[in-house]
C-alpha cells in the first residue's frame, strides 16, 4: 500500500511560523500505513460447474451459451460432467475434444464412462478428464487431476461414484475414496472440486459433510434434476445435491417422455431416444478464496435455450437407445 507522509507536529497554524518551510523540514518524519491485512487481497476464483451434458441438445446449448457466460461472470474454471454427451450415454474422444473447445476445462465422468471404448486413450493421456476415484486402482483413467487457471492457481478436481441404487458399477467406499484423494493431493493445492455422481440424495449430502472444510466445491450429478439446496456448509465448502443437466427438460431425465411413460405404464420395452424440447444449461457458480480454499459464495445457474432441431447427429455414433434413463 502507498504510505501517507506527515511531519510530526504539523498543524494548520504553520503559516504563522517565520520560516514554515525550514520548520517542516526539521520535524521528524512519520509514515502512516494502512493496516497490514489490507496489503494483500486474496484472489477470488470463480468456478462454474455444469450438470450432465445430455446428447446433442446438451452439447448445443453448452456450445451456444457457455462462452458468453464465462465472459460475463468472469469465470476462471469450468468443470462439466459429460458422461451422457454421446447419444445420451458415454463419451467419445471426438466429443471430449469438442466440449473442451467450447470452454470446458475439466470433464468428470460417472457410470457410463466406458460405454465408448475409443475414449480409453484419452482417459489415460489427458489431464483434463477424470474417472471416479473410488473405482479399482486398475480402472482406466486418472482418479484426480490438478490444473492451473489463467491466473496461475492450481485447482484439484476429482469425482466419486455413489453406491446406493447404482447398479452398473461396483465402486468401492466413496468416503474412503475421498480421503485417499485428499491425502494424495499436493499440499500446495488449496482449491479442490469434487463431483459426486450418485443416485441417493442422502449419500450425496453425507459425502458433502464428510468433505466439508477439505474441499472447496462439492456438487452432485447423475439424477439430471436440479436441487434447490445450494449453500456453503459450516466448514466453508460450497455444496449442492444435484446440478441438474445441460439438456432437454421437456423429457424424462433427458429422454423422450412418450417412450418412457409407455414403458412404465405397459412394461413393454421402448427405445429411449434423447428428447429435444426446453433445452437448458444448469449448474452452479462458486467463488473460492485461493489462499484458504474456502468458498465465499455459491449460486445456481440456469440458462434457457431453444428447442433442439434434432436429437442426434454424426457425432452420436451408435447412440444408446436402450430402456435406461440414467
């Protein structure tokens, strides 16, 4: 801070002294400084977390709306779950590269991570994508990553998969998985982000409290339905149970509502095609103190788009239309 210099004994009445200039020069110098805690103002990182990107409609709205959102809100880091980006289930190397080009810095994944085998080399080679950290150590992909923002701040990112009502993968204890990742994280990394990909709200909330004060931002994915509980926990962790999805909301979790309703009402198999109506981008924006890793603000983000003109394109190779809506 710039100091303000005054001479001891300096007063308004100095004009009455026979030689004011000489008198002032002979007075001892005092330097007044602002309090030391104002000498350094910590950088507040703005971290945008996006819910499951579902198929072509989800890709389209991220492509259309994310760049302006990043500029307007001065976002430093974008994390997105993209396990449903390819035809509604899985991710390909091509679509990973595309979503990165749209402005997503780190991609998290969940139970559909291995649906498209051509993603395997990317999972091994890229530091911009992580698998659930509580998968087996032999599972393909990184359990966590550390990336550097444009301002030079290292941010750790990892994901965990829940076990309650999650049928397609046999993940290990996510509580122990969180501890393992945080033990491995470099001590210099103060800011961490975790995606809990899970079905049960109780499991996500419990994990949020488990990591409170140790992780800067904890967000839930997988259900595709945004929750209204964005908050800062007592230890300084920004938390939300589910971000919702970036995709079509005139649907059942991103799939055509007529097909899902018919299946549920008749028990007869249906092709669950990706829907196209009422496309929205949903997530949270958190502000984090880069010196402490604690969040100071969190808010839900929801940007409405238009109906998608089609559900699939050439990037959706062999889309999964099985009767599954997760």
